[in-house]
C-alpha cells in the first residue's frame, strides 16, 4: 500500500540543514492521504497559506517559506531572515506579521508593509465576517468562552466554550471547535445559529473575562453539556477521548481530523454527532496546540507539543513534536518535522 521516496536534499538558510521527504499514499474513501517529513530544528507555532506558498513561524521567531510540494523556498525565506516575528496571523485575505515593535501585512511580491488599520478591539479575532468579530478565551481547566462582537451595534454575545481552537461558518451556522490539552485532552463542539440568542455581556470587564459565567448565578452551575441551551445552540462531543486537530468542510460536508490514544481519525459531522469515516494513521499525533488557516480550497494546520521526562539517573530528556496538515480539495498531507528532540514513532497505517 505504501511507497517510500527520497526527494531533493539542499541547503536551508537557517538551522534547517536538509530536506528528506518520504511519501506514503493512502486511500481514505473520498480522500487521498500522504505522509511526508522534513528535517527541522524546532517546533512550528503557526502557519498560513498565501499565494501558492506556506509560511511557517517557528518558536524561535524565525520564519521560513515552503511551496505546495513542501520544498523550502530559499529566496523568499531570505526576505524575512533579518526579522524576528512574535506572531503570524490571517485576517480575511490579509496575512499579518507582528514583531515586538512593528505590525506588518504581506503585500504583492511578498513585500512587508506597515499595517495601519488596527481596528481590533480585543486582538486579532479567531474568525470574522460582515456581522461579527469572533474571539475565544480560555483559562484551561478553569473554563473558557466564545465571544461574538457585532460590528454594527457594538454588542457582545457570549457562551461558555471549553477552549476555542477554531471558528468557522458552515451552512449558516457558526461552528466552534474546542480543544483543551489538559490531562488526556478533550474536544467538543458548538453549533450556533444566531449569536444574538446567546448571553449579552454589558459589563466591559466580562468581555475579556474567560469564565465570566461563574459570576452569574443563573448559569454558573450549568454544564456545557446540559441539554438546555439557548435557541439555535447545539453542544456535542464524543463519549470517548478525542483530540481535534482541524475542522473543515468539503463537498458540503463538515469533517474533523482528531486523534485517539492509538490512531488519527477522519470523521464527519452528522446531526450533531461525529461519525468516523476512516483511520488515516494507526498512531496518534502528540500535540497540545493546533492552529488552522482555511481558504477557499486550502486547509493548513500547524500543530506542536513539547514536554520533558527524566531517566533513571534523573537526567532531563526533552521531547517535541511538530508538523503541518495540508489539505487541498480532497488530498490530505501529513508533514512532520524531524527535530533534534522529536518523539519517534512509526508511520504505520
């Protein structure tokens, strides 16, 4: 079923030394799946797709560029080599890059220009459309919320959410996908038809308070999984441990890729339930954070995790795991970065 293939090896400007790619083609019913790997030096904190290229920001504040065949684009990477970026975001069709002093956007020809339209009241939103800025806020196991700021009325509506990972629109509903990397990890979903049916927050302090509902007697003891929800709001989650990496739509169907303790699964959302479609990998992908950028026919997710253990001599052993999931139409590619502290496991199907 699988084939291995070595691709081009060449010099990379930063600490990347070489690119060693292996490919394994897998059929996942309506999707084709590939597994590839690149050599890297540290974890990727975020990634975006722009003009046929993949921009990746490392934890050490360096930025590098890949093409969609996952080759390093040295000429474009060189353009950013003198700057250290604190964050990399997408906002509508604009790519935003922040340093400790400047706020840039990416212009035609991959030129950095000063971004002056800083109209973000509570930071760069997780999602926005013509009506709402949508934000997420989490304090881990102590709770979190999703916030909808109406652009016309300036009113804010909110609802408890485990830990907002991703927000997208699907069939006139806002889908809030949450993932909390606490203990064994936990994911759940909210489908919201009309944000005005949520709780309106009038106190300015509540609009940046992750678990504001703990101060409201009528709802503080209510669980997110309660069947009593505002009109048009549906809460759902699997009964077993799932760790959602990305949620996306294809051919008018909503899908998620999630990990269990032993596998990476593709599932579709049907009547507010997750229905497994196929096992993409017979292994889990360790991650504590995953951030996605969705365009018309491209889905790009950067995932990461770092942890440490000790051996019998109390020597600290550091581990890290990082990579990308690149989805173009019905083709899914898992791209893992082999770093010096990578946690090794097989890519068996």
